[in-house]
C-alpha cells in the first residue's frame, strides 16, 4: 500500500527522471535518436520501478522491483558514460552522475535491508 509520507527514493528517482528527460531532449535536438531512446527508457524506468514497488504485493515482490530498478540504474550509468566518452555526444552534466550514484547507493541499501526482514 502506498505510503503518503515523504519517500526519499521515490522523490529522488522522480527528479532524476526529469533530468534524464531534459538530457534526452538535448540528444533528440542533435538527432541522436538511438542513444536518446536507450537513455530515456532506462533512466525513467528506475523511478517507475521504485514507484511500482510502493504497491508491492509482498516483500519478495518489493525486492524484485527494486532489483529491476538497480539494473536500470546500472544500464543508465553505461549509456551516460558512453555519452561522456564519445566526442559525438554532448557531455552529460556531472549532476546526473552524482544523482545516479546516490540512487544506486540508496537502492542497494533498501534491497539489503529488505532481505534481512
């Protein structure tokens, strides 16, 4: 059941998705459609899975959705690093990497602590 109290990871992943949308639009404006699509999907999926986990049917379901979110975060890191390393793509803002690192740490902690319950 969804908890109406402020949820840090829900907020962080939602805000991160908005940042990914902005960067994806920059890629789209430069006609980098393939990378835009990959990054948009993985970067917004992080928060979508965290959001969905808030209504998990069981602890196992909750953990599963957070594991999917963690995988999407890893994939997003890959796409951002490719953009950063390529001379053909605009360099992502360092804040994207900082936010993503924070999300990965929090997500890992949530998964770990949920397993011990």
